[in-house]
C-alpha cells in the first residue's frame, strides 16, 4: 500500500498551488446609454497587497467600484470576491468586502461609537465581538477619546479615519477606497496612505485604492492605470514606469493617459 504523503510533501504541494485572487474581474464592460464607461476590463488582486487604481477624472474608476460593490450590474463580464461570484452568490461575495466611499457617509448626529455599533449590527457581528473590534480600531486610528463625540464635531480627517475603521470592523478580505483623500489636509492624507499600507502588510488584506494623485502611490505598490474605460497599463510601479518610457510615475501617467493605450 502506498505510504501517506509526509507533512513536508503536503506543505510543498500547497505552496506550489497558485494563490486564488481575492478579487477577480473578467471582461467587464459598462455603458451609460451610448457612452461606454468601461471597456473589457480584467484584473486580479492578491492578499496583502495595495493596488493603486490610477486614472484621470472620468476614466471609469467610480463606475468600476460601483460594479464591484454591487451598486451597478453588468451582464458583460464577471466579478468574483474571495472566489464568490457576485452574480451567483452576492451575499457571500459582499460579506468579504469593506468600502470607503469618496463622499462621507457617517451619521453626523450619532457618536463615533454609535456609528460603528450600528454598522457592526448591520454586518451581523455579535455584541461582544463588535465592542472589542471597535475599541481596538479606535485605538489604532488614534480616536479612543472621541468615542462618545458626535461625528459632526469631528474634523474631516477624523471622520475619514472613522470610515476606515468602519470598513475594517468585520475583517474583510478586500478593502476598496474610492479617492479617499478627497478634501483632506496633507498630514491626514499622509496618515491614510501609511495606514492602508500597514494593514495590507499586517492583516493580509487586498486593497484597491482609486486615486488621480501620483504621490499617493508607493514604490512597492501594484498599479493599474485606467483611461477612457480601459486599463492601459498594469504591474509593479517600477515596471509600468519603465515600459512607459517615462522618467518617473508622474511622466509615465501623463504619457499613458495622453495616448489612451499601452505602449507596445
């Protein structure tokens, strides 16, 4: 009788298996009437990585996010989150998703803690678990002393920190941020960029951050450049810069979005 595989052999076999993408988008297209907002977009995101979705205003970034979050639907293409297809297993797919929208969405008349408790209840977190997560996240974002404060008394940067904490309450596999630094001061923008990179590394979350600001993209990031509804470049930041022929990311972005197509 054949011997059972050893533990080392099993570990090697597991290591040889390709990692399943946390987010897989395949052949996705979407139009507003006759205006095509997305044109055959495909992408994959891995756990523990920040992917910057870079594109000018009107490139299709918000439309892509609306499709991933289930706010819009398209029959042209497919979206899977943590191996769950949105079209066939919507609840399971969206349960793996955290989102920070461009527009702020907190209830201004509730306290910070009440906002977070309400969201935790919507997501089905038990009370004790929710309380522990809220306390830990408020400490992590430096707002423990603001737990009882009404949201309307907070600065714009503090509100954004609360929204990031809210998106992480139930430990999502995928975090989407739709131009989250809009309207923030420089110090809060810096905190936000540093924080999302830290949680990607430490918590293994896949993060997709839409932005049109090249200074929010870190050298270690993966990069997707979206222009006129099409992905015109993808890959590690340095690779995209090199292939574009630009001297830096700013010049690479200008070249890619001016052409509207990836260089050959």
